[in-house]
C-alpha cells in the first residue's frame, strides 16, 4: 500500500511550484526536502532549495537564508548543498527578534529562484512554530512567498494553529503528514555543535582580513561610537543591488583603535549590515547582542 509520504512526493512532482515546509524541531523537514529534490532531479525537473533555517543552516552559513539550485549538482547531499548560489542576511540565530529580515530574505530568494526558471522551489523553515511570534513569522512568510503547497509535519498537535492559518489565509494546497518517529530530537549541545561546524566550514574557505571604515554600516554608527562594541559581531555584506555576497566577522584592534573584517569574500561589497550574533572564526558563539544594546538605546 502506498504511504502518505509517497503520495505527497508524487503530487508535488506533478504539480510543482513553491512548496513551503512547516514543522517543529527535528520533525524531518530537511530530510523530506532533500528527498523531494532528489526525485525532482531524477525526473528532470528544474529545482531549487531556499533554506530559511537560520540556526541549523543546510545552504550557506548560519544567520542567513540560502538559495541553491540543484540542476548542476552531480550528487545531491547535505554536504554538496552547503555552498549557496545566493544569500539573504538575517544576522541572528533566533527568529523571534528578526521577523522582518527573515521574511524579506526568504521572499527575495524565492523570487530569484522563480525568475531563474526553477519549476519546483522547496522552502525549508525554522522549527519556531509556537506562540504569537511563531504564528506571526510563518503567516507573513507565507503571505510574502505565496506558496502553491504547504506541507505540515505534525507532532502532538503543535501545528494546529499554523495549518488552520495556511488553509484560511493562503490559496495553497495544504497537506499534513505525521512527523516520522525516526527523527530523534537532538540535544541543545548537538545543535550548537552543528551550527559551529557550519560557521567554521564557511570561514575555512580562505578568510582574509582588511580594515573597515566606520561609515559603511547599516544602521549608521553615531558620532563617537565605541568601535570595540562591534568586536566579534557577524555582519552581512551588501552589493548595493539587493544581494548579499557573504558574511563576515568584525575584529577590533585596541592598539590602533580600528576595525577589521574577517571573511572569505573580498569583492563586490559596498556596505555592511550589523547582525545580532557574536562568534569567532572557528564558529564558536560569543553570545547574542541586540542593536538596542549596541547603540545604548535600551
């Protein structure tokens, strides 16, 4: 007898369009996305993955939304998806305080995939599904992306509100699947280790250091701003045309009173967006910080 998962795979490959995945932590969203993309590849369907899980990133480094076209991959695996074809900077590992940049980055990359001719676009999302903020994030993300299909991975009724929202406020075909039992919950330590591994892999591709002028940031730094407060901060690079070439980490040099950027990206950068996460280039977290804290406006 054909499983529910098999029926959904077949349906999505037949109708195509934008597939939006909903589910809590460790419910199998990414595994489902990869299997669907593999099947699309085997069927000769042009496909793309928009990875909007900013903490446990598959495409691109954490703190970003990543886009990867799969047509040019010899083998489709998590390892081969790491290098992004395009990025959208969010600047945080936690969606709660960054709903707007997460929604706009996701919408921008879905639009880019559409414009490039991808027939199937799979949008993987964070496991942040609870409470007012979780509902708000998913509502506006669906509103901006306008998916053709929403697939919810249900576990213990945690998606009831979001599934109802998708049914009432979008024109998408909404399907619910029971989250597979084989996806054991990862510990907080395991999630941190994976995130640090993804950061470290990004900066291991040949990071360079160069001096950064205090005038290139968004938000703009006020006069007499203490540059040491930016030490270790993740920043997003912007090319002035709406694209993010990559991310970097700021280093403050106290003996000279200057900032340096550490990044594997050295070209196509016109401005830097301040993030809300501090790390070192080995990917180890140095703690979050809000823009209010940075600018002393709390």
